[in-house]
C-alpha cells in the first residue's frame, strides 16, 4: 500500500479496490482545482485510426482544451516516471483527434529524458503538447516562505464629543446682540445653550453641528490626546435667548481615547498535497478540506463542490 493510498483513506475513510486508483482520483481533483471544467476518471476513447480503445486516467475538458491525462504513483517502487511512460502517452495522442494535449501527473517526479521528451513533444510529427506535473504529499520544505499567519495591528482614535469644549467667537454685531441681553449694571452674562444648529440672519437653519463635524475634528495631538482647532462660520448665527448672535467661528477642543488591538488571521488548514510544474515551481497547495468537497459518481464523473 502506497503513502498516497493511506492519505486517501484518511480523507475519505475507504480504500479504492484497484492499486493506483487513489492517486488517479486525487489527480482528477488536482486537475479540476487548476483548470475547472469537466473532469472524468477512468474514461475510455476509441482511436480514430487504430480503433484501439484507450483507457484514460484523467479526461478533462475546460472549454478550450481537451486533455488526456495519465497518473503514476511510483512511491512503492521509489522510482521516477521515465521517458517510456511519456512515449506511451505521446503515441496515443495523434490517434485521438478530439484531444488537444496530454498531461502527466507523477508522485515521484521525472527523469531527465522524460522531461526532455515532454518539452519536445509538440515538435514531433503529428505531436501534441504534453504538460507534466509533480503531484505529491506536501512537505515542510515546500511550505517554506508561504504565508501562514497575517497579523494586523489596529490603532483606533475615538473622539469624545460629549466632553468637548466649545468656544464661540462673535462678530461685533454678535457681541452687541449679547450685550443687549445684560441687565443694566451687570458685567457678566451666563446662558446655557444646547448647540445643535446654526441659522442665517433671518433665523433659517443652514447647518447642523453634526454636519459641521462629520469630517472629524482634525489632527490629534499625541501628547494631549485631543484635537484643537476652529471652524470659520461667517454668516452663521446661534440663538441666545430671543436673539440671533452672529459668529466669526467656533473654537473647540475635543479629547480622544486610544484603543490598540491586534488581530491574527491564521490558515490552520493542513496542506496535504503540492502541485509543481515542469520547472519545479509550485502551482498550488491542496488541503484536506478542499479534497473532501469532491466526489465521483458511478460513471467516474468528478462532482465538484
């Protein structure tokens, strides 16, 4: 029993009855994850010229190309896929006009002659391209340099508007209007105002405090943890008792609170397989969770999630 069979059993809870079938079916899933489309396992096509019936491990049609795929698990023999395996696939391709390319999946890699044959395959008379993939269990070395955890440090600065200090600055006419409210002989005048709206000279509402401060309160001083500044409000008035006092502007100081939070996004999924291309570059990792979402019907049709 190969290591691939054991992984297949761990994921699906059963063993296929035929040797090598585990790897073939897992290769069908890898093919679909890479190219989508319609994928079938263990299909058969009769040759157009030889009338031979070809057994195909992976028949894939992505709408652009139709490929005939072979899958070889030589982990028990501990050998690489050789040139002869590739030649067998290359020899069948011209006999199948509907198939545009060949694909090969190996759990143990390829010999140098096999790689050279695949690279030159479409240049042979009647030849068609053959793409080769190393598809095997993932190792820690494969996963070196991949992002496992994303750490986000968040700094929130929150204004405490209810604790703000607001200081109105009046025009000369505004000051005169306020002084008219003072009784004779008084030097001070106190008035409590719930500041919510601003008006024009006719008493028509033209602005709310919410609208004024909706773009925040400006830059926060890191030492005082407060924002200080002013809004220029020419032509704006506020009601004081029964008069409208004209403003030059509104000075403010708004305290702010700070919150520091750290959030981690971690990929806890277990990478069981890696797919590498002809040059040994990683095409993708495949996890248990992804594989479990797939199944096959009785005719070998891959059922995608």
